[in-house]
C-alpha cells in the first residue's frame, strides 16, 4: 500500500492593534493555535486562518483595524475556505459595524473567550459568524501561557478588566470587571520566561497596582524580585490612588523593580478630574507623586494627558500646563479627547471645537517636549545601566537599549553583545528624545 502523502500544516496570520494587553492576548492565541498544529505566517495570502485582534480605546485604532479588515477580506473572497476572524474589544462592542463593513467575517471572539478558540474553529454557522462574546467575570486564563518570545523582554498579564469606570473609557464595557490572576500562576509564567532567556518583564493590567489575589501587589513585587535571572521588573498601567505606602516601599526595596513610574494624570484640573471620575484631585495626585519620590528619589515619571474633555475651560487647560511644569514628566502619551460610544462622557455636550482641542494639545505637546529634553540633558555625562534590546533599524552597527528609567540609549554595538545584556554606558549627548552613549 503506498504511503499517504504528508499532511500540509495549516497556517495562521494574526494582526494586532492597540495596547500591550492586546499584544499579550495575541501571544496567548498564538500559543493556542500552535498547540492545535497551526504555523504562523506573515503573509495573509498563505493563511488558512486570518485573525485581527482589535482595540476600541481610541477612534483611530478602530478605524485602522476596520480598514485592515476591509482590505484583508479579499483573501476570504478569493478562497472561501479561509476562516476570517475578529478578536478583542471591537468584536465585543462593534459587532454590527464590523459585519456591515466586512460581511465576510465568520468568527468573533471577545477578550474573555480565547479559550473557546479551538471549539469555535470546529464550528460553522449558517446564520452569521460563530461568536463567543460577553464578559466572563472569573476568566483569568489560568494555566494558559504564551510562547516564550525571542526577545529578552516580555509582557505578563496579571489582571484583566477594570472597575474604575472613568467617564471617557470603554475598557469596563469591552473587557468587563476587574479580576486578578493568583500569584502562583504569575510566578510560573515568569519562571518559564526566565528559563527561556527573558531578563525583563512588564506586568500588565488596566489598573495593575490594584491587583489583589492571594497576596498583595507589594508582596507580589517582592516575590518576583526573588527570582534569579530576572533583572528588571516594570508594570503598567497603574492607577495613581493605588500607589500606597506599602507598594512604594516594596518598589524601593526590590532592586529589580525599575525606578520608572507611569502615573496617568489625564488633567491637571480638579474640576475636570471629577467630571472624568478619576477618584483623585490635583492636590492628591501631587501628594502621591511626592510619596513616590520620598521612597524613590530619582524616579522617572511618565503619564497620560487628555486635551479638551467636555466642559474643560481655558483655566482648566492652564492648570494642566502648570502641573506639568511642577512635575516635569519624562514622557507623556497625549491625545485630544474623542467620544467613545457607550461611555458616560459620550452623553456630555461637546463644548470645545476640534480647532480648540488641537490648539490645547499642541501646547501640551510642546511643553512636554521641553521637559523631556531637560530631563534627558540632565543625564549627559552620567554612567547608566543599559539593557540592550537589538539593532537600530537605521544602522545595524548601532544598538538600542534602555536605562532602568526607561530612557532610550543608542550606542555602537560592542563586540560579543546581544539582546538582554546589561552594559555600563557613559551618556555622551542627546539627539532629540534619544540619548547617545559609549561603553564605560
């Protein structure tokens, strides 16, 4: 009897939009698919399964993902046997819009249902896409681990969902209530990563420092700090009010926790912060940063700022600028407000024109640029610990790394250097928002 011809492995293409949590979730999905025998491809035309993992936090991210779906659906029309799926937040809250624009979609999975991927792939529906949507309040993907990345840096989700209900934010709608993974599951994942060559991890959660399971967040940092081979620990995105005394102390007393604090501000006006439902005032925010500075005197602060929230006055805007002057953030993610359907703020009357929003955002960006340059200039002449990440896209003979404070450094590639190596680097100059250095 002749030998059976070898089976051709199925291939999948996965495109990801949005935040670091989406990137992490795509890693989970990739691990599941590879466990089912699929191989990854970067060419959608080669794939038997095409997936787009989507984000709803900002309008631009949604439009970008929809445009990609429209273009990529060509492959489904060319070969109806191909499965076309949408994952993530847009699958959860924009189902009708997706199907209106891209009727070829035949699979929709929300953020809490990736564990149903295998069964969903085995089903078809004559009345529309196979769907698994809605919130699963106990879902933490315990026991599911993404494949170990080829880089020396990895993301680790420790929390899903959010209970804060900020007025402008769609996350509680798309990702559901806050829930935390148990510490043992987190430590197991990090051990796997370290054994695979990872030396830096970034803990992920919508309000990551609100994590609470079998131990406290402060104790989780301490436990992670005991793992040999793990050189750096970061976490994002925290909520300012959860930087308690115990968390600040654990950060200061755990050497592998980086002295880089992301502290989302959103507005420097107490009145606007109340309208945003941020749960702190201007003075409380500044007091929280002062607490962090007492424990970590050389901390670098990064933040998020929204310009033009409904009802924001010129005086409110000036308060944001004055707070920026008081803190001098190292970096900031800055955006003009855009209403997200389904959020409380979407019901508010827009009081600021797009032109005014743009003008205020431009002022914020310019002030932040000056502060970033000042903070970087202060590092010139110092010797920094730099973790190498890889070659520069512009020049393969130059390598890029980051300091513990999350400042980017470019230097000529040292002999025998590789990703994940820590070097002592003397900072020679600043070029824009990048430092240039040489091995000390």
